[in-house]
C-alpha cells in the first residue's frame, strides 16, 4: 500500500513541477514581448511560447548572453 501512496505523491509532484514550468514560461514570454532581454541561462527555449517563436540570442557589453524577441 505504501508504494501506491508514494506513486501518487510522485505524480502529484510531477504535475506541480510541470505547472510551475508552464507559469514561468508564460511570464518569460510576456516579458520578452514587452521588449525584455532575459539571460540565456534562465531560459528553456522549448518552454517559451512566443509569437512565431522568434527568439534571438545576443551578447551584450557585459559579456553575458541573452534572449530577446526579434522585431
């Protein structure tokens, strides 16, 4: 019976993690649409849904790599 409870807990944690990743991706997409430049290390390209999927990688004067929305 413990295995079933552990499995249910793991499933619940996985669902919560996926929901959190979805929310973060939505927030990042909104920020990009407003013109933000987001550090590359904080972005999971496969999780961001932007218009036409038009992300561009740039390097700024600070030496860091960023994503921004084209156009």
